[in-house]
C-alpha cells in the first residue's frame, strides 16, 4: 500500500503507471469543465466518470462517506441562500409561499445549477488527492519548471489537507474511547457534531504548523536570502519519464476541453434550458 494525500492505494494500482504531471493536468483542466456547463445532467455524468476512475485506480470507495455530510451541508447552504435569502422577485414563477417565504422556480433551478457545478470540482480534487503523493506533486510541478519555493509550499499545503483528515480520525477515535456513539443519530445532529470538530482540528493545525516551521529551520531551509537562490538538483525527475500513453492522455484531456468550449460557445450546448433533469423536476413541482 502506498500512502497518498487522502489515504492508501495498493501498489498494483494502474494510476502509478501514469506520469504525475498527467494527474495534475487532469485536475487543472477537468475541474474547469463545470464552469462552462450549466446543465446538471452533464455535471452528474462527469461525477460518475470520476467515481469510475477512482474505482479503476483501486481507491478505497468507503472514504467517500466522509464527504456526504459536507455535500449535504453545502447543498443546504446553497439552497437557503437562493431561496430563503433570495428576496422577492415578482417576475419569477412562484411555486409556493411558506411562512412568508416565496419559493420561486428560477431560484431553485439556479441553486441546483450551482450545486452541481461545485460537486464535480470537489470530486475531481478528491480523486487527485486520493491518488497522489507529496512526491507526485513535486515531480509534476518541477517537470514544468515551477520554482522550488512555489512547489514546496503547494506540496506542503496539500499534505496539510491530508493531515487534517488524519487528525479528524484521531478526534473521532477519542470520542469513541470516551463512550460517544454517533450511530442512530439524525443527520442534523451529525452535521452539528462536524461543526464542533472545527475547534480541536484548528488547535491541531496550529500545532502542526509549528512543527513544520521547526523542522524547516532545523534542516536549514530558507525561502529568502542567498539560500533560496541556490540552484537545486532535480534528481527526483530522473525516476519519472513520460510514456506514450501519457501523451495520449494529455491530448485527450486537451481535445475534450477544446470540444467543450466549441460546443458551448459555438453551438450553444450545455445550457440550462436543454437539461432534461430540470425539465422533469419542473413538471413534477408544477
């Protein structure tokens, strides 16, 4: 098993045959797809494709359960922002009026569009972090000649994200050791518990940052002055080389992005009014 930023992936996973830059390129480009797609249908398809890639890469799919409360709470905030806090719009189609709050179809539609734009971006990031190690981040960024300082800071930021999840597991285990059992509790109660986790996680993050700083100072690292201008050898790059299928993957991702832009702005595809899912939902609520 190899330790990634968000878990463990078996050594025989096919994802390790891909050059680290391809995974970084996939993250940077594919995460932009939902920004140009308004129809939730296509964004849902993109999420399914990413889940299939995670399954092919032999990622532990049970880790996705961690993000269910996050997705629910995020969707709730978006829905309330567009409906309860959306104001009064006489020009919109009024579906219902509950406790003095107007629920318009257009506001509900916009909330769904935004929600299903954010979810694929999160899934893409989870896929990248679940299949990448700190070394992969460094290799990917150094292979395109990104400065060492930027590479190091970016890699440490991603590593910190993985450590937060590890600390989250420690907090959960500490609760269970003290007799707390979240089984059978309501979703609202569990979401409230997740909010309360922020206090110990914030304290642990401060402790981690101090440990990072002391470790860097002890090893003589400096991001300013003469030390940072010393040319560093890219010995790690000698262990990674591009293969023919890496170029094929890069070409496919690029062609898919160009095709998306052409169909979106050249032919008017991926619009809200073309979504069969929204048409089905509107006929149901009407």
